[in-house]
C-alpha cells in the first residue's frame, strides 16, 4: 500500500497559545484574555487562539490516515520552538512534504518516523516540532491501516513492548478554574490531579507559598468529601518555577517548604512539577538533582517532576542520566515525532525514573487519541487528559479511546 496524496487542513486546538514570560511578568487576566504586551517573539497578544494543522495521507486503497500538528500552550518558552500558525505551514506540507511522501510504500512505522523526524527543511533546519508531531501520527495511522492492526499494536511490535490489558493512570488538569475543575476531576475519579496552573507568585503561589499551601489543604479535604474512603488520587501540581521566584532559588528553603506542603497533602501522595526555572538546561539539571537529594535527606516523599528545559529526546536522556528529579514529563508535542515519545518513556523506565506522558491542553482530539496508543504501548506511570482545560472533555477523549482499545485487545 502506498501514499497517493498528501493534504493539509487548518484547524483549532483545545486551548490557546499563552505568552508565559508576559504572564510571569504580571500580565493580568481579563475574562478569557490577558491584558498587557507580549514579550515572547512571534506573539501578537499575550493570549491568542491555538491553531492546529491536520495532515491527511490519502492511501491507494481509498482510506485516509491523519494526524494533527499542534504545539504547546507556552510555545517559544524555555528553548521550545516558536509559535505554530497553521497558514504558515500548509505549503510546507502540500509541497515540500508531499514531494517526499507521495508514492512512498508504507513499510515500518519506526523507519518512516525516524526518517521524517530528522528531515531537514528547505531553510536548512529540522522541521518545526509541531509538523513532525502531526506527520508521525499520520504515518502511524497509515501503517496501522495497512497492517489492519490497532496503532498500539504496531508500536508494541516495533518497539518490542508488551501490551498490558489495564488502563494507564490519567492525569486531569484544572487550568485556572482550580477549585471547580478539581471537583470535576474528583467526581470523575481521576487517578492524578489537579495540575493547578500555579504560574504566578502574587496571585497563585503566595510570596511565601501560603496560597498554594491553602489550596493543597483544600484539595485533601475535598478529596475526602467527594471521593470517599476508597479514593486516593495522587496530587500533582505544576508550579512553573514560581518556588524559585518566591524563595530566591534557595533550594534548602524550597525543600523545607515542600516538607510542609507534604503535611498539608497527607495522606495523599504529592508531586511538584517545575519547582524552579534556572534559565538553561545545565543549570536546571543541577538544581533538580540537588533539590531531589535535599528532599530525600529531609525524609519527605514529595516527588520532583522535571519539565522546563527538557524538550527533546536527548534532553530526556540527559535529565534521566543525571537523576534530575523523581519523574520526568515527556511533553509529546515538544519532542516532535511520536517515535521520540516512545523512546523517551522507555528510556526513563529502563533507568529507574518515573515517566509522565504529558503534552498540552493546546492539542486536538486526534493527537490525544494517538497519545493513548503510545501510552498503552510504552506504559508510562501516568498520561495527561487532553485537550483543553475543562476536565470533562479531555478525560472523556482519553479515557474512552483507552477503554475502546482495551476492549478490542481483550477480544483478540
């Protein structure tokens, strides 16, 4: 079976592009928008609509394989690729990529993905991560169509993993509606919650962490009130480096604060993502390694999750090799080709670090469904419910795809 035609269609994502730097520097929420001037290159507003680009591969048997290009909410931050605007990339897909794809025989997904993930574009650079992300989704779907297999079966075969007929724990994120949406996640019994979007010291963390402490205390009580005795989700909160801002990057003070936060969360397990942002990969690795050791020495069990400055497969390997945290987020769009996501999860697991298959609220239903198949084949410790920040929609898309797939696997 061959690829006969390559088409692209612009679309929307489940959230927005946000200028992280402008928000950290004090851009104010104004309804669903933000006031203030953008500070990151490529942004025309602090918040602007999220855009996707669907790549469609028309196959010689008349079927269509497709995947969605999408980039993270905080594009252009911490070494990530710049803003992805769909109209800018349609010619790249329908001309440059089409010339290289049309007429190609569908062989191994892994071989095709590695070839196109490393492809150098007409400007002399690798393709934008969002393009590589969407294209490799489409290639996986195309190979699955040819082989008459589920996408997770293709991945398991080519990466020599075992399909376990149990769901992967799902992590629901609340966005700024951290109270109402936490209720939704608890009622729907998310395995991990709430993310919380703690991206500002003054309004969300508190100058000494008091606002986050109050929120974690509320979460513990709310889980007990709504969830019952048999429900014990993991609390996972992303603080976007604000602990470093509040405590002047003093790792000893941050570790002491985390010990207090653990008490507020007890008996629930607590994970803190991105406690500091040190401005470079090397400094970030060093800081997270030291903070993890301090947390352990203080006898606390708070888990440090790496995110910022970990944008590629090589970055993941470097963080894992250095022991920079207890868990690492594999942020699917940032890694480009989904082959890199599989490799990153397997590498982290093989070297004793927790693997969180993340992504962004700023994805699509299609990329979320393909992500489920990656998770079922690679078995991370948890995967993000996406797209969007409404809890209901993201959990529905991810959980339903997972349950459908598991039921089909159990039948075979």
